[in-house]
């Protein structure tokens, strides 16, 4: 293991169409990376067409297999599984009735919870709302599915990673209200791809996960150190390096920890906070 923690809180690995876990894991480790959260991709990214809830197990299995291969490289690795909010639109585009689609997605989330309870993953994600414009009906159903996911996380005592539209203070407050409605502790909720709204998120008690650009992180440290880092790497050959490449988090951490005043804060961001949120070891 490396001598200083560097945790990527949100990375996708595609063993079907992408570089896969071994190539990505080696690249991450060479740059100084120590821990990866591997998040389930939308089903079609793996070439899976969901027509029954058990089809999601194929997607979850890909995540689980990637975690094991990453761990074989002496990297801390954990899986986050669930049903991406874009699945609803995709099902409707295939001609599925919206209530049937909701039922299927919720059943997929039930399977994710079962896997988490069995120790095959540590959190639900990414779940939430579309990041693109949709009809009022799709938005309403998406919110219903999100509330269901939050409630299931409460039931099994796990964390949740949220994928939503672009957020500002208003949206953070709204999401926090939904979390409170579900009776899930907001300290188990992570807003993936969050801007550096550190004070607002701390007030609402949810955790922001920031794209690991130097600009983002420097802005965040001006407000506090209650956040996580991520690349949202897609492992998509058609979009190489998107959103950020696998080396991005460890490279940035190693650059910033040269500043003596940031060492303790980076340790908190890369070890103490993820351990607190997920309840597992990160270094």
C-alpha cells in the first residue's frame, strides 16, 4: 500500500467494453491511488437489456468482479450498486409503461439491498433524478423512485450515492428534505458530481463528492474539509479520459499534500470521512 491515502469515491469500470479493472487499477496504483469506489454503470453500458429485475444481477456481478480484481492489486476497493436514473427514460423509449418501469427499477433496487446485506457491495448508487430535461410525469416518477431508494438504504443501514441534475443551494435543500422524509440519516448520503458547496452541504448534513480538479478542491478548502473526491471516470473507449482519468485523484492528492497545512485535511477527505460514511476501511 502507498504511504498516504488517495481515495476515488466514484469511478466506473467496464469489463465488457472498456479497459477493465486490471488496466485501470494498475494505472491508479502507479499514480499513488489507494482506494476505489466502483459504481454500477447503466445496464446498456454492459450490453444488458433489462426486461426483468434479475437482469440487474448481471450488472451488479460486473461490479463485484471488478472489485475483486482491483483488490488483487492491493488496492482497497468497494462496490456501489443500484439503478441509474436514466434507466427509466431508456425503458420508456423501449415502449414500457411507466408504472411497470418503476416497478422493475424498484425490484432492481431490492436486489441491490440484498447484495449489500450479504456484503457484496457497501452502498446504493448511483440513484436519483435525470440530469437532462424530462416531462413532469417522468420527473415525478423519478422522485418516487429516489424516495424508495432512500427508504431501502434506511432499511439496510447503508450509504447512498446520488446522481441528479446540476445543483445549487435550492436543490441541495430539496434533496436534503427528501432524505429527512425517508428517515435515512443525511450523513449516509453523498451528492456525486457536486460543486464545492461545502458549507451548504454541511448545514444540510449530506456529503458532497467533488470532481477532483485543482480548481474545485482549492475552492472547497476555502469553505471546509467535509467532502470527498472523485473522477466519475467512465471507462468508455468512445470518451477516453472522461470525466477525469484514473490517475487524477492520486496525482492531485500527492501535489496538494506537499502543502503542510493541507496534509491533515487531505487525510480526513481520503480516509476519515469515507470510513465514517461507508463504515469500512479505506487505508
